[in-house]
């Protein structure tokens, strides 16, 4: 059983940090969300005095990849083989996440925790931590065993600690796995108690009939569930994906390491939803980067009292929302560190 000791962010110096922000050469509150973001980062980094600066060191973007047995039910317009092909695309440098991480000088790491297929060893920016080749079909049985779920979480913990060992203090998480919006939707339904119809969306592009079919299949899967326990990790092992479980472990460990955690869209947010049920302090370290175009995401965010930085209608996954939002995080740090003080401007000459 994993035990995390996440320290809630310190509020002891909130007034002093807020004073630094208010004393910049601007009207109070004029930088809006950037001010809130700077305050959050300062609290995470334990800033105690106006002389200390904020730092974003060796930013990482981790994409966990795995296949899903539920794809056998036709819940996605794309075949399961696309997971393997897209991981190859990540490795080759041709995907959207490659473009955006290169643009913003973020270290990209692709982690195979459950893809049906093997990749070349010693591939740059790739890590093989495969637990098994895809999950079972949760319409009929648990997606994974409890030990497999914990092994996937361990893989995430390993990745978060590996990044921290390289000095990284800001890490974003994305995913690749055809069928994983189904897992995310069921996890959302079970944890938030919202009707499943409000949780199920188009995924990779289902039409209206496809969404109805997907909703019916997921409803039946919940009805078929033989779980005796209703703890978040029980839901995760029965309906989750290996990549979602890995993100849960990575997010919790990153927060324990006092790293800033960038959260992507619907699937990554479902991992944060599970993580927050395990230890709510993880949310202190989370920056939700964008509101996904996937149907249930806004309500999931509302459940966690989260306000994302962007709303661009994106629903690609891969961590793209994290990479696109990262310059905003940089702006929050830059104004805190570099902007003149009003008290200096008004000082007698």
C-alpha cells in the first residue's frame, strides 16, 4: 500500500509574498491570475522573504502510454493499434507534444507502462516500465489486478523521483491510450456521483450515435462491476488504465517532492481526481492548464474547485495543454522576479 506524506503548502508567509506582488508597479490585482499563480509557486517553493526569487528548473513533460481492453467494445472510432503508432510518433519527434515541448524548452519523456507492442531499447526520451500489454475489458472483469495497479503507480513514482533527481521542480503529465476517455469517464462518475451521461464525451471523435453507444456500454460496465469496496484505488484498478494509475502515483510523488504539477486535460484530470481522493493536499501543487473540449471535463474541474489557465477547445491529450500553458507559468515567475517595485518608483529623488 502506498503511503504519501504531502505537506500542504505553507501559508505562513502568504501576507509577505502578497505584499511583494502588491508592491509591483501596477494597480493591485491588475495581473489577475498571474498574481495567484505567482503566489502559489512562491508558497510551493517556500519563499519566506521579498529578497528570494522564484525558479522554474529543468521543466519536464511526461507522457504515460498504455492500451485499454474496453476498446474491443467499439468505444473509440480509432483502433487500439493507434496507441502504438502514436508512441512511435512521439519517439520520432513528429507529434504535437514534440512541437510544443521543443518550442518551450521542456524535457519530454515518453513512458510505456502498458502498450501492446514493443519499442527499441535505448531510445532517447523514452522509458520502458511496462506492467502488462494493455488492460482487460472492464465490461466483463477488472481492468487490472490490485498488484498491477500498484506497480503502475510505482512506475509513476519512479519517474517523478527521477525528474526530481535531475533538479526538476516543475513537471507536467499527459497520456496516450486509445479508449482512455472511457476509463476517465467512469472514474469521474463513481467519484463525483454525477450521472454517467454527464461524464461521457466524444473521445477521439465519436458522432452522436457513437456517444450513446459508449454511454450504454459504460453504464453496463458499472452495473456488471463486482467490486465489494468503493475506495478510489478500487475504482482505479477495476476501471482505470495503467497510464492513469501511473499518473496518480507520479502526481502524488511530485507533490510530495514539492514540485509544481501541471495537469493536462480530461484523462490527466481524472488521475488528479483519484490522487486528490487519496490526499487532498496534492491539489495545492496542481496547476490545471486548460479546459478540455471533452464533455465532462468542466464538471470534473468544478468538483475539484479548479480554474484552468486556458480554454482553447483542445482535446488532444499528450500533455499538450501543459506545454501550451507553460509560458503563462513562466510569465508569473518573471513578473515576480523582475518587475519594479512601486515603492522604488515613488521614492524621493
